[in-house]
């Protein structure tokens, strides 16, 4: 994954995590929601299956 794509995926992750936390969602659940959102974003821009996108996002190791 190129750096620009990685940066956009990270923004999707961070934005979702922040929104979830602001709604009072526990950190682990917020992290899971953010991973799903980042994977959905990656899937949409790359045109890959959701599972493949989830695996790519998981490797990036994002943390709240």
C-alpha cells in the first residue's frame, strides 16, 4: 500500500475511533468499529473484497 493510501486509511480509522469514543463507546469496541470503517474505506477505493481489506488494515497495527 502506498503512503497516500495508508494515510487516508489511517484518517478513516482515527475519525471513526474519535466519533465512537465521543459517543461513549468503550475503547475496545471503538477500536473494532474504527478497523471496520478503515477496511470498508480501503475496500471502496481499491475495489477489493472486504476480508482482504480487513487483513491489510490489521497489518497496519492502528491503536487508539
